């Protein structure tokens, strides 16, 4: 509720609490914000302090209550998207979790500040050589770390850093490039990151950029089958798949990890073309014959047939399955086709890929034309979280079984960490006569700052509230600090079993987007980005559930947008 008297306005921020600002018609000259830790939902009159955000000399310490940005409501199917924050911004009640959460926030600030200092505007930071890395994945697009970090900065309350990122998107982000880009990577990092920033803040620039970039991805679908090429020239020329070893094939994870973002593009533009493109992919895959109900990793976009019969929930396959269950959840549990495809696939996975080691560890083997390869990739460790959230919506008769499977897989991934001297997990670990959740081969020993293990910790914590998941997450934080933190950022390491640490000189953008975000959420209360209202894309960018119908809108909904605009953030 907003109450104005001449130039003075009071904004209802919660029961018994008001925020005040000075206004002259039609401009707002300044404002005051509550400094109470519960500023939006305070139960008692809020303390007030002043801060002019245009004055750099009076810059507020990032993350304090007086520098908070409030969610500006976005409408989705004429419903107001629910705020990402609960009553207390996810602040945990127990001091230990709060201390751990603050540590993760400090790590994010450190990673961001060093990226800004040495690689600003480039895609990623090389912390050892103290310069930027562009790579060949993004087709000439810049600022992958900036776009990937927008929502993490916002969620953590690092609002000065968020302003820096937003300003770069507004003034420096150039989408008129001509290089070849990975359809998959541009979609999950750039489109997903921009969509998430829009839904979290209401900033129109993020919506405009997401839609503009989405249009540039459509030529990838110009094939006889509608199965897209994995690489697209952002000037409009579709090309081959990005995975060179698969030749002309498109990769299951590449073509199956578009649905969440493309459906939201259709919702925002009122243009069904995006949903039609990804729905066609799904229907094609649904109608193909599948060996033992399994989805092979490669498909020919020209003929529409499988190229080989290799199956994995790790590299090349992983997020296809993730997007099936998440499409169902994001549809407000109305996408029955996605639901059936997911549970049918999970049944086939259990029958053919789930194995138990002699030591009692549950793992997901890879299937190569009917022969099992008893190895599991770090990437496949996301499946603990996926199976966990799927269990919540499965048949009551199988719910506990699936939750147990999720917990057992997550336990195995934790074992892959604690069985190394660094307490960080290898890229691939094996189960055979010589290995149990370990990596005997040197080329399988890197740790690339990947998020999948802590991602599953976060989901299993939310589903069970078993404190061991927070403890495991803290183990990972300590290992990251000990072995991956360098003077100028964070770096992956080449050998998790090595006693002399060698760094790979790359601070991956997904470290800021995923790894640190999942750790922060692990140590937060569940009302920060609640799972019933938000679905994370495979780059950890939260997207809102698309509602079947609207619930009653909150009385003070306009407050969020007004405060955000007063603070110069939209």
C-alpha cells in the first residue's frame, strides 16, 4: 500500500511497518529504507536510515538491509510471479548455517571482484595469468560470467555488484556477432541467465536481450526433421553439432535442454514458435524406437534416427532427463507428456544402468550398445537431485523408493569426494577390481569447479532436512577454499589425487552461476526460491512455475516494483 501526502509517501512494507521516500511530482529525489533485518515483512515499526544511491561516496555496504533491492513483480499469464524471497530472505535460524552462508557469499564477492579486475567483459577469468578467456563456445558473445552471475549476485544481496552487471548488459552487451556458437551453451547461460534476471527483478532490458538472442537461435532448427544442429551461427546460418567427435550428429543433452527457456520465450512474446520448436523435438524422441527404453546420446538431425546406442546420464545425455521432470514441474504439473516420458525413462534407467558396487555403493553405469561401462561422471551426480524432486511427484507406491535411490546416488558422489586427498571429486570415477568411486586414470582426475554434487546436496537438504547434506556442503566449501582459491580468483585443479596442486587457470562462469548459488541455497532457509514456485534450469538460473490460474494477489504487490525503481535498479 502506498500513501502519499504532497511530497512524502509511505509504502506499506509489512504489518505495522512502512518505508518512506521523498517525492516531487513526477520525480523522486531520494528515499529512506528500513534497516530492520525483516524489512519487507517486519512485524514492528522499522528503523529508518537514508541513502542516496546516486552518490558513490555514500555507497552502502553490499548486502546490508539498506541496500536491498526488492522484487519488481512480473506478470505471467496475468498472474504476478511470486517473490523469490520469504519472510527473512532465506536467513537461517541457526548461527552455524548463517556463518557458512556468509562464507559462500564472501567467496562469490571474491570471485566477482577478481573477474571484474582482470577480465571484465570477457567470458571467463584466467586467475593464474590474470587475464580473460573467450573460448569458442559462445560465437563471439561476450560477458558470459556477467550474465551467468546476475541472479546469483541478486539472490545473495550483492546489489552494488548486481548494478555493475546490469549496467554492462544495458550498455556493452552486443548480440550482433557472427561466430559459431553452441546452441546449448548460449541457451542455458545467456538466455537462461537473462530470463532469470528479468523474472527476479522485473528489469525490461533482460527480457529484451533474452528475446533478441532467442530469435538468433531459431535457424538451428532449419533441418528436415526439426531436430536442431548443435551449433548455430548467430548471424543466421545453422551448422553442425558442437561435439566434434560425434560428427554430424546432434547430442541428446543439447537438443533436450531447450524446453524450459523456450517455453518462457513463448510466454513472454506471445509467439508460439519457441514452444512449437521444442515440442516437436520431444514428440520426435517420444516416437523413436528406444533400446530397452533408453535414449541414446546422439541423433542425426537430417534423418531423425539414432546415430549410435551409447547411453549416459553424464556427458551428452544428462540434462535431457532433467528437463523432462522440470518441464512437468514448471508447467504447474500440467505437462503430462513430460511426466510420463520422465518416469518411463527412469524405469529404464533403473533396470539397465543402476548398479551396486561390491562395497555397497549405488551408481549409474554407462551403456554402450548393450555392454555396461562401470564408470560414472561428475556430471551424472546431478541425478541425485533430479530423482529426488521427481520422487516428490511420483506414484505414492514408488515415492520412498525413488527418494532412497536419490539419497544413495548422492552418497556415492560424496564418497567420490572424500576418497581423494583434496576432498574434491574427479571428473570420472570407476567401479571395478582396481577402483571403487575413484579415478585410476590420470585424464579422469581433474576437478573443474563443477556444481553437480553440491546441487544434489541442496535438493536432498530441501527434501529431507537431514543435516548431513549441509555438513557435506561445508566440506566442499573448505576444500574449495584450500585447493581452488588463489590470490586472484578460483581455479579448477588438474589432479584431485595430487599432493602438489596444479591449477587449470580457469574460473568457469558456472562456478558463480551454479556451484556458489547451490551452496548459498544449501545454507539458506527453504523460503528463498522455494521449489514449489521456482524451477532451476541446468545452469541454476531460477525460472518461475507457469501458473494454471492465479491465486489472490498480495495487497502490497505494487510495493516491490516501486521500491526497485526508487533504487534505480530497473
